[in-house]
């Protein structure tokens, strides 16, 4: 409680003010590996940056077509996740 509102000077231009009410957040663990994220990014760009709500239902139809026309190359393990 005694750190509430105290200022900590990191350098000349940066000041940190303590707030007891805020809790430190831990970074989330990655759910997908880098290969899946790279493939998803490429598909997302090919589909003209379609929102996730509309892209997700289309993935089962789009991925085989993109593989057939050699737009993307992904292996079965990446495709399954």
C-alpha cells in the first residue's frame, strides 16, 4: 500500500507511477507453432484479409483448393492443427 502513487524515474523522459490495484499479467503460452501461424497468415492475405469470424468456416474448403492450385505448400501435420 505504501507504493501507491509513488513515482519511479526510469530515465529523464520516463516515469512509472505505482498502482496497487493493477496486477502483473503473464504472457500467454503459444497455442500454434510458427509453421501454422505462417500458413494461416498466407491464407489470410490470399483471402484479402478476411475477418476471423468469416475465415474460420471457410478454411476446410479453401485449404485443399489452395494446395491444389499450388498457392500454398503445407504438410499434413500443419494442415491438421
